[in-house]
C-alpha cells in the first residue's frame, strides 16, 4: 500500500472512531506497528493528529481540507457524480451543495441549459467560464478550508429561491437512513437547501455507509433519490427504499 493511501486511511479511521491504538491501526492497514508509528509521526508534524498513549487521535483543531478529501476514492466519487448528472434535465434550476462529489457533478453540467445556485466555491470556479449556465452564487461567510459559504446570509438567500433539484453530499448515512455531517456549521445551510428544493438527490459513495458525522441533517423521508455505487451497505439501502427513497446504484 502506498504511503499516501495509508495516511488517508489513518485519518479516516481516527476521524470516524476517535483515538485508536497503534496495534489496531497496523492490523486494519495490514502493515507493521513500526510503519504505523512512522506514519503517525509524519501526520503529527503536519498537525493533523495528536499522539496519545499507545496510539493517536485526530486533531480537534484541524478538519480535512477540500483538497485532502478530494484525494480519497476519486474514481468512485466520479462514477456516482456521472450517474447523478444523468438526472438533470434542460431548463432545470439546480441547487448544488458543498463537497467534492458535488464538484465532480458540476463538471458534467458544462454546456447544459440549466441554472445553478450554489454555496460551493469549487463549483462556482468550475462553471463560471460557461456562458450556457445561469450561475447564482449564494452569499455568506467564506470557509476557506472547505471552499464553501455558510452563515445567516446563505440561509437568508435560500429562503428567497426555489430549485427543481438539490444535489447534496454527506459525511455519512446511518443504518436508520439518517443523513449526517461532521461540520455543524454546514448543517443549517443543508437544511435550508432541502426546504428550497422540489426534489432532493443525495450522492453518497459506499464509504458513506455508515461514514461519519455527529450532526443530523435530515431523516430519510426528506430524500427522493440516493445515488451510490456497488458496495454500499445493503441493509441501509433497504431502509431507504422502505422510506420511499429511490436508490440508484452507479
């Protein structure tokens, strides 16, 4: 396993599970404890984690950046985004949430006759050169680390608009179908987007089942469609279907 991939997996485990012992990480990654210790030393120097007795914990002061998240399973995210883009129709008014999978989706909108409203700065940068797209950037406070806009200005903007479809990302989907997030400040914006859309489409690759997150965004009855890929937990997908959600597997 390449070192960069180990670093990504270590940070995923620490963020989703809390402090983890060196031996547990070594077993999960299939490497020696000495290798894990070297990896932890490197990540600690980057201030991404804190060493604790016998293991490590993710730093509470540093969340993963947009660029860091984008390096995790890019092919899987791209496949989910590509399939989700097939749901778009000419003339649609779209709301695009934050996140790397939503950014992947925006690449498939170039040249389409649609309107896009977003608080995702990566989406804005992707689509601003395209004259075919009517592009509306929602106001708000800039979260530079995650390239998004948040706060009461964003929420107020969303109360003034209506979208035909919302494409939304998530940090994780629980076994009961609840959609979760790891960043509390983003949750009110997501809820405002749900309230402003006629149809809510959740894009969640298989790693998001269960994924991570402590803040509840919505229950499954707020969703219309979930787009995922092979490998997503079958039990959770069944719960979503029982709640009336259409599940599309890319």
